[in-house]
């Protein structure tokens, strides 16, 4: 389990997020003037890379009025994500999903943090309570309404999604959505609803999509998924019946796949007749965890 975490894209962020000092506005202000401070530029939420690494640049090189968030510290160096908007040289920027497959894992985690935060700030310039303008606080972990009579506090959201590999004996349940690449199948997934436990969401989603009843649910691993700000909660779940009735609104098809077939798919053996998600996705690691049991 631990090994899967450390090799999975968007996990293992090693920045010191400096939680206890973020409320100190004077400290944050000083960091913005500090020559050691550096920034990672995002254009339309795609990070700037150079030689397959994050392209950190001096913060002083960016216009002070660009939207930015303080991500944390690497040693003595404060690290920011800066939203540079549309750029003349889009080839310098790599979409986050592609970047995750290229970058060292801990650097992909910084992309996840920066992308999710910049996206949230871009969409929360106005107060959901009263409609007044909001302003950034704590380097980006909060916005506060400017209206004196409101002063509502708003916090960046994380939306939990369960992704579950339902297994029954030597087989696992996977489905296909029409948007998937041709031939690919994956674990089922769905958003949690207010007032649900992880286990309840797993059972509801599997039942909705395939009508398969689910017994025991076991948490295996989680992954930040910055599109825009999800937390994928990976589980293994016990199927209590074989019979599948798909919901055609959700799935194109679904079926039971044997361990041998999944192993063949991992080996890129065309005789498997299907492909599985790439290592950037938690589904890949759930399948691996199941095969290792
Ligand atoms: Zn307000």
C-alpha cells in the first residue's frame, strides 16, 4: 500500500506548507520581496516545464498583480504558483495530466496543489453569501468577503470521489464509458454525496451503475486529482452477485474480468482484448493491489 502511494502521480508533495505561519500577513509580504522566492507559472492551468522538470523562476520576474498562491517552502525558498493567463508561447506549458506522466512524482504533486488552488481562486472572486468581491488570505488557503457587513470566509474545496474495484473470487468488475479510449475498461467511480460514508457511496454507485450488490468495502489508497480539485478514494469492494444490469446513462458496458486477463492487460498482451488505465490513474494501482493479494 505504501509503495503504491509513493509511486502514484500527484502524491508525495514534499513542500512545507507552513500552516502555522500563513496567517502572518507581514511574513507573507516579506516573502514576496525575498530574492530566494520562486514561482511556477501556469498558463490556463497548465504548468511550465523545462527538461521534464518544473521550471521554477524567480518570483521577482512576474508582475505583482498576477493571481498567485503561496504553496509552501522548499528549504529557505518560498514557492508560489502564478496564473499567467494566455501566453505567446504555449509550447512551454504542458497540460497537467501529461505533466504527471513526465515529472518526478513529488513534482507532479506540486502541480496538483497549484492547479487546484489557482482554479479555485479564479472562480471565487465573489462572495457566495452576498455577491461582494472577495480577497485572498493565508497565501491562498482562504478568501474573505470584503463587505464589512458580511466578511464571510471561504475555503478551497476538495471534492471526494470514490473509485472501487469490485471483486468476486477470481474476477473483478470493470466498465467502459463512451469517453474512454477505444478498448479501455476501468474501475467504477462516482462522486460522494453529502451525508454519505465512503462505504455507502461505494455501494450506491456500484448499484446504480451495474445493479451488483456490494458487501465489505476496504479503503486502499487515495490520490489528489486536480481536475479541478478531487480526491480519489480507492477501495476494493466485495461483489455479492455476478449479475450485471448496466445503467446506459453511466456506462457503455461492464463485465467481469479474470486475474489472468488483467495480468495480460498489464503486460500489454493484445490477447487480453482490452486495455487498462495508465499508471497516472489510481485505477491502475487498485488493479495492481488486487493482483498482489
Ligand atoms: Zn459576502
